C-alpha cells in the first residue's frame, strides 16, 4: 500500500513538470499571435487610412481639404463609383467599387493648387445657359435647373479663385421668370393664369390714386295728380357696402387683367397714342360712376363714364371674374366673362376721347369705319391685337378658340358703316389699314357675322353697347 502511494507521488511530480513546460510554450505562442494580430490590425488601419473602402464616408475623407473633397466628389460621380457601389451591394463583391473609390481618393490627394483652372462661357448671366470648365470639370459643366422643395432654381456656374462654383438663383426675383433649360426665362402667363394672379395692394393704391370711383343711388320720381312731381325716397335704390365692394373689385380685376395682357402686346394698341392701355384709360376715363338705376345705360358724359352697376353685379354673380369670355359659346348672353367689362370700359373711355358714333343703316349707334377707331372699332382692334400681337404661349392658352369665337361673333364689325351686308365685304381701305397698323390681315369671316338685324333700337339684349 505504501509503495503504491509513493509511486503515485512520483507520477504526480513528473506530470507537474510537464504542465509547466507546456504552459510556457502555449503562452509564447499566444503572445506571438497577439503581436501578429496587432501588427495585422495596424497594417490594415494604415492601409485603410490611405485607401478608404467606404467611398465618401470615414475619417480619411473628412481629413481631405475642401478642394480635395470636391475633386474626390467629382471623380466619384464621373467615375460612376456610386453605380458600382449599388452593384456591389447586390453582388457582395466590392472589388470594383473599392478600386474606383480608391482611385478617386489617390487622385484627390495628389491635387496641387497650381493645377487649378477655371473658365466660364457666360460669366454670371442668368438668362443664358453657360458652361464652366475647370480642373474638377474638365469636360465642362453647364448651368442647370434644380427643383428644391417644389421651387425650381437656377444653378449658375461661375469661376472663383480658379475653381468652379454654382450659385443658386431664384429666377422669380427677376419678375415673371422661371428656370428652364439652364437659364432664367420669362414665363408667359395664359389668359386664365392672369385672372388668378393676386392683385397687389400697391397696384390697388395706384389705381385708387389714378381713378375716381363714385356710386349713385337711384331715386324714382313720383308724379302727382296736380301735375307736380317729387322724389320717391321710400323706393330709393342704393348700393349696399357689399355691392360697392363687388363693383370696385370687378373694376380692379378688369383693368388689372387687361393691363397684364397689354404688357405682352408686341405693338401698342393703335388708338392709345403709344401709351399703355392703363395710361390711356387713366387719361380718358375721368370718374367712373356706378349707377343703381337698373334701367340705366352705360354712357360717357364728358370727363366721366357711367356704368349700370346692377348689370355688372349680376354678371359677377354669374362668374364674370373667373373667365375671360362667355362660358357658354352657344348662348352669348350666359356667363359673361371679364372681357365684357373691359369692352364697356374701352368703349366708354373711347367716347371721352371726343369720338362719337355716326348714323347709317338706320342706326345712330355706328362707326364710320375701322380706321376712325370709334368706340365699336377699338373693340374690334382689341380682339385683333389679342389674337395676333401676343406671344403664342399666351394666345394659345386654353382660351384661344374663344378668342376666335369672340372675334367673329362679338366683333362689332357689323357696327361699321364700311361693312356691306349684302356684298358681305368690308371696304378694302379698312382691310388695308388694319393690316398696315398691325402687320396682320383682319380675321374676316363673311359667313359668320351677318346675324345682327339693323334697326333704330339700341340692342337691349346685350345691355352693353347701349351708348350715345
Ligand atoms: Zn358708344
């Protein structure tokens, strides 16, 4: 038993010795491994700092100078690294992407300030599409439009310190301009969009300074059995504050809208002595009086024009301020557009230029011919100008067919003594004159316009040209 025990002790001592040796060996190996791993990590870190695999991310990119970053970004974009990255994300093979990104990084690091150059074809010219060529854009980069938060901006390239930079420009600051094809271009409105434009307080203040508006109540007359008479104050008709507001706003809308269209005419209207429509109206109209007499006629006593207020209110209630022309082509008296009020204003204001009607064809409400530019004739010319002397974008808006329609049906040509309803011709002298002043022949369709029967009565259906 004793022997056995000592044997065991020897064995244990022997095994203890072996364990120590093995431990030492393992520790050595481990230490070596740790050193190796550390060295590996160090090398990888060194490698990565020189060639980042992460594209534009990472510390390596952050450490680049602003110019180097720009160089890197341009290279990244033009070298299609971004496209390679999205491919790599699908295939899980990043080799090509890394090569691209690394190449750009090396290139960016190698940039020297003396290499920079920049040329700009147009300088800072917002209305021209220029191209900037620089170290970063060797193939050139053009001015471009970009939508940001729903607004379209111009990015105008220019050179600064031998480098290309792109300045963000809101074309709207130049007036009715927008960005199109890398430049600010004038945006032509449509007839419809003009009606939707808000009228500024400045414009209204100017209008109120230039035009005088009055409202006149209607007091009927009472005739007494003894032959005397008096004012029937109990049946007096007076505009309410709300009605006055409707009339004032309708007037603003008509003059504002016509002035906007006028600003696009390629030639001034022929009767305005080269003034704008607004200036002509201001100089001719004087005071505008809205009459509350429901049976009153529009007219132009010297220095004033008088308008039937309730006719206008009725038209406003039928949508006059939201459309240019009659809303129903087949029913000329339904849904009058703003053109009706413009027509009345133009007609009456023209009378204040000391232009009177003449008598012919059993009517005293006629113009001799177009050439005299009478109160009917100017409305023919206004439509002719709207059809032929506006930018195509404006005329060819949603309403162009109605311009045609209005011209042919609503043209007042049949108020010309120079029109021969039997021969269906307008005097050649008149036709020549129109072509001469406008550069365009008159839109003259003899098959359409012979609908008005001439008589001595003022045309009661239309309530428009009931004028003296
Ligand atoms: Zn008249």
